[in-house]
């Protein structure tokens, strides 16, 4: 079969000089609030999407004005853990440069909305100053690596979290473009850097990795391109079951696109995790569809070529066959709200954050309340894949102070919410998502 022409995005990546493009020139252009068309694609690799306010489109069109452009910035936060100081830094940026809200995502990260172009660089630089970067939070690369925040009394969380952080670093692009553009890093002279894993045109589409800790499947392990299910034996991490090829997305009206659950491929030891992850990424890099972006996820590569083909190709690249998957049982995908004692005698408080939107609205002043908690909290925060928040590592003597703040600012809604309201999720949708066909978040509850 004759090779098909690569998509326009593939051509943009190939000509981008390691994801640099003309972003510097686009940012410096005072005539428009937009980036150049090619740079709108490249900015994704740096953790941002250009958007416009669709509520204003008609009004601005009649006034012969360009759309009300703004940018969404997404953090890379593997495992969803941040410090109180980082929370306060992001909260301040949401007020200074954004729309006054933080949004917690299903991939355990933060999004800032409503950033205008003149504030884009300053916002990303300030995030990095708080040790929160945005590299690869969007684009045709590995996205934020998620891991079960595990509010139950399990000693595995710290170990699994460490693997999530290390794997995220391992799969990052090697281009210095991010540091040059946003952090005023030293510009390299000559050819762009080599990308030994991702290659010169990166991956065909986004790539998602998750680590689950049974019995909780809060990360929806079988909906990810690559999944590692932690296997605990005698109180220690024995290894991981491997799952590959999941994804729930589909294009409306296109029957050639469809959701697919990942297949299980076997068991691996912890020291094999990097090699297995890199081999799976390399297979998708080499065999993924670069002509049709709606058919470019790993799930289609496996569906087209077959599970047996993928297993053989993975074993060929690894030089070994994986052991059979070990037994494990998932019992729940939700969060356990309220206080839970951990294995080390401290306490975690899981709070319900509707659609992940941290905002002050009426009597429910979530944003102010969480800032007050961050000012006194001596542990850390964990973002859950259900867009909720865990105040983690609370000393027994400090519980009453956290409880008082939660009640005073309307953060204790989980106590009164009916199950359907407590567990409901909604994407941002209108007015900023260009793909939205209907309301979502604004129509909840």
C-alpha cells in the first residue's frame, strides 16, 4: 500500500526546529492577541492551548474585531502532588493573570484559564519559579503521568508516586526550546537537539500513562495508552501488570473512531518499567498513523495490526517475554471522601471539588478557603483523577483547624451531597473549548 501524505501538523512539527517555530515572533506581535497558525500547534507542546470566548464571537464579528483570544495553561504535575507553597503560587497567578479560578483535571493537574498573550510568558515563568513546569502537558507527547493518590492506608503510595515522577521525566522531550522561550535559557547554536526516544516529529498523537494501586482504579487504568497496575506482595511492591492500548475518545459522526479498553500483556519487575515504557512509546512512534489524526492514537495501531503483532513487537524490542499477569482485583473507581487515617498515623481529608473548579461563588468560597488551608497546612495536596482534592499528611492535632476552615468556606459539601451530585464530572466545554457542541460544566449541578 502506498504511503499516505503526512498531516499538516506533522509538517509543522518537522519544520519547527525542535518545537521553537516562530513562537518568539508571535508573542512579540502587538497587533493581535493570537499566535501564528503554526505556532498554535507548537504552543501545545509547551503546555498551552490558544482559545477564544465563544460567547463573544458573534458580537465581536459584527464589530469587526478579532475573536477574544486567550490561553489555557496546563501544569505537568506527575502523580498529582503539590506543596502548599505551590498551591498558593498557582492561586496567585489565577488571580493576577487568569480568570480568577483554578481547575483540577482528570489527569491530576492544574489548568489556568483566561491568560492573555502579553501575560503568557510571565505566567509560565512564575509557575516554573514555584517548581511547577508545563512541559509536555499538551501536544503529541507523553502527557502528565497519573498515579493513584490512594487515600487508603497503603504504604505503596510514596513508591508509586516516585515511579510516576521518574517515568514522567524519562519520557520528556529533550529539546531546550521550552527553556529558551519561557525561561530565557541559553540558546543553542547549530542543529536542534536529538530526540533519541520521541524522534524529530515526536509522536503521532497524545500519549497517556497511568499507574494504578488496587483495589482502587481511580486512574481508569484501561482507558490509557499505557498502564501499570502495582502488584503488592507481603507489603512491598513486587512489580506491575502491563496494559496497553486504551482510549475512550471518538469523533462525532465518524464510525471509524471508537473507544477501546487496553489489553493486558503480562507482569514486569520494577526495574523493567523504564525499558517497557520506552519500548511501547517507540512502537507507537514508528507505527502510529501520521496521516489521519483521528486515527493516530495507539489504540488504533493495535486494533489495526492486532494484539499478537503488538506483543511480538514489544518482546522483540525488549529482547524478552513478559511473565504472565498476576492476579489483582479492582473494587472502586471513586474517591473516599472525608477523613482517612494513613499507615503512618497521619490523616488525609478528601474534599469534593465540583468539576475540579476552584472558585469563589456565593457562600461557597472554595478558592479563598483552600488558600487559607494552604497557609497553615504542613503536609501536601494530592489532586485526584476524579477532580477532587486531598489535604494529605495532616497531623492528628491539626485536624480541627482544617475542619473549621473547610466548614467556614463551604468546602464540606461532600457531607451533604447526594451520590449523583458528588460523583458528577463535566468538561469545561463552552465558552472556551473549540470542540464543544453543548454546555457541560456551566450546567452543573
